């Protein structure tokens, strides 16, 4: 019992956003499909961190910081782990291959326990399923 009381107190804090999401469709402002679920793009959210993985052909993985409000997800400071406890902050453009715009702003259109739809300031739409 004493262990339970003193254990880590970090709990999910982002509601329906927390967890693993698979991109099912990414469309540009002209409604042209840029990626589908076959492209194997995944987002994961927990606490104030986000991670992005692409597993189609290349194995891409990147982490970043995260701020969440009911209307918006802000992605910033993508980092690459260098080892020995050191990270290197990368430019936002490194996340473009997984649909994150350079300004890091994703507007929440739909978010529930199974579906997420995000829109960027340049009109791209990203649709996800909870994985």
C-alpha cells in the first residue's frame, strides 16, 4: 500500500487525444490524397510529448513537445535522441513527412475515443483512427 501512495503520479492529461493514432488519410487543400493508412504513419500522445513514426520503406521516428487545448494541438521542438541523455532539437520541417506543418499548429475538427481529424493552417486535413 505504501508503494502505491509514493509511486509515480503521472497520469494521462490530454483526454481522448492520449494514445496511439494511425493516419488513415492525409489530403492537401485541393483534396488530393497525400498519404493513406498504407503509408504506415503513426502519432502518439502522452503527457506533454508527441512522437511520430513512419514505417513504409524507411523507419522514421521523431519526438517533440506538445501543448493541447480543446481546439488546437501545438507541436514544437522536435528532438532526435543522441545518446547518453542528450537530445538535439531539429527544425520543424523534419516533421513534414508525417503531416505536421512548419508552424506546428493542428486544429482539432473531430476528436473522440476512436476518430481524430486535424486541419492545418494551409488547409491540409489529416484523418486518424485510434490504434
